[in-house]
């Protein structure tokens, strides 16, 4: 929420804190997510803030964009000539973005009942990852150039047509189970949670980006509480080779597709899976991984995400912060989906599982399966 005075005005405006006292001075405001709870409230919040602050003074913070691996996705894509030619629908079969949490709602029942997984995580963090993976190359690494391309991705996400939510989405809620060797209660048994709650603690989405680069390529997103492990990653699965040259007992027919994985947390790094010959006289092919890990490659600690973003704010660099139109565009899709979900039942999954069976069916209908991180 935004602090207001008794008269309803934004406190920074009435006190004059937003004004520059000299050409060398600056004033900036950092706003933590979630930036609103739907499209209408996001627009209202933007209107209130912009009545006092110029957009260049506003820093809407999303700590995922401060993580090294998220930033490295930009460097990985746009500083290497190897990847950009194959970063499109011709070579990529599909993309999976996973943000799994082993913890539950951690005594935040009041907040989570109002938010749910879609508002808390998907609309913000996961859509930011989606935009970074799918964006076009900006003409420079300046703030507006980067954010312009991210907004274009969000605008190109195909809306979920009325009545088709169950075909493209799954909302789930955990029931009692075991996580990390301890028994945990169901979501409805958590403190300050309604015993009849239909709030989602798990979301799976199948999205399409209707533009030249990605037309027809599905993006699968999933996020959930009380899953088996804590991991956030982006997996790019490439199409199989058009002709299985190595088959007939060589193992080539059983090879898994090439997959490029960017691990956001923990153990930040990038791995590439590809086929290689097993040593020996016979032609046997096996999938192997080539890995790059931040910890072992640079032998230095990365700054925490908030440290990096707070420094950027002080330096006046908004590249890794969310712009007003970007926030509203993400809320537009999320709000429409939340409205579609209002009367839908919630699928149950046991705490410690990878989600409800409906989420498996969502991707298996396409002949694919979720990656096991």
C-alpha cells in the first residue's frame, strides 16, 4: 500500500519530498511488489504515484531481476553469436519455467488468502523471467530499450479465451503430506486460512507468445508451495535431430533432446545437455551435461539481489526495475485469468509432490513431460 495523509494525498507529495532542491539532487521512490492486486488497482496505484513522482523517479522492485543468473540470461543470449540464431520457433520445441518452493505459506495466512500463487509469484517473478527469455535483442543495454522489448513480449502473450481456462491452466492447493522428512498440514489447516478456501498454492500455465519469433512454441510455467525442493530454473528444450543417424542399438533412439538450463536458485549456473559417444569400440551414444557454475567459475560471492537493485536505484539505473506499462500489461493477463478461475474448483496435491495430476496432464497432452530439476 502507498502511505497517505489523513486527507488522502500521497505523503511524499504533501511534504514536498518528491521535489528536487537543486539540479544535482535527486529523489526516487522504491515500491515493493505486488504492485496492485489486479489491473484496476495497478492503474489506480500508477495514477496516485505519478501524480507526485515522475516515472523516471519510480523504481518498482522485483528482486528476481537482481539475481545474477537472470541478468546472465541477457548476457548469455546477446553477447554470444552461438545462441541467437537458434533462439526461436524453428529450433526450440518448448520452454519450461519452474519456480518451486519447499516451504508453505509460513504463517502468512491472512496475506496469502488475499494473494494466492498467481498474484504472489506468477504475475511478477515468473512473467519477468518469461520476458527476459523471450524478448527481442534491444538496440542497447539502456533502461528503456530493454524494458520496451519486455513489454512487447507481455503484450504478445495470447489471452486465455473465455471457457478454456482448464485447457491451458491448472490451479492447485496442497493437502497434508511430508516435505523434507516432516509432516505438514493441509493449506486449509494453516492459521488464518478459511477451512473452505479455494485459494491456489500451485499454478501451471501453458502460454503462447504470438509473434514472429515464437509463434506456435509453448511456454510452460509452474509454481507451487510445499513441493519436493526449492529450485527456480528456465529450461530451453530444443527440437530433436531431424534424422536419427545413430539408431539400431547405438542408444541414439533413446537420447533425450538437447536442453539448455539456466538455474536461478540455488547453485546458480547454466548447463547444456547433449549426446556424446561412450568410450569403447562400439558406437554407443549417451546424454551428458556440460555445466557452468558461478561459485566455481568466478570464486567470488555475488551480491544479494536486493543489494544490487538498491545500488542501481541509488545510481539512477532503472534497467532491472519494472516500468508502469510493464506492470499493467502483466496484470492484464493475470486479472483476466483470475476472473476465469472464480468458479473453477481447485485441484488437490499432496505436500511433497510435484503438483496435482492435472498439471501432468496439461503437458502430457502435448506429448511432453515436466522436467525433474
